[in-house]
C-alpha cells in the first residue's frame, strides 16, 4: 500500500529529533483523549497538551506531505 511505503520513507528521512517530536505528539493526543480530571483542572491541562499536540502535529504533517508530493 502506498501509504505504508510513504510512512516508511518518512521514518527513513527523519532524525531522532523528528521521531521524538512524533512521540510527544502522540502522547499528548493520548492524554487529551484519556484524561479524566475534575472540572477545575480540566481546562488548563487540555490547553497545555492541546498546545503540545498542535505544535508537534503541524511540522510533522508538513514534512509528511512534502515527502508524499515527492
């Protein structure tokens, strides 16, 4: 499947820093989905991890789509 070959190419062309950012990105979205906090704590935690997710997701996907276009 073309998606998997492009994903493999993305990993081959990435440094450990890019892959670490990917892990932070996935970890952050996991916390957003899985967090169960009291209402008073929910907003600040979601804002922090939502920011981490956006800051890591945008450059990761930008690189992926640059590779995808060839």
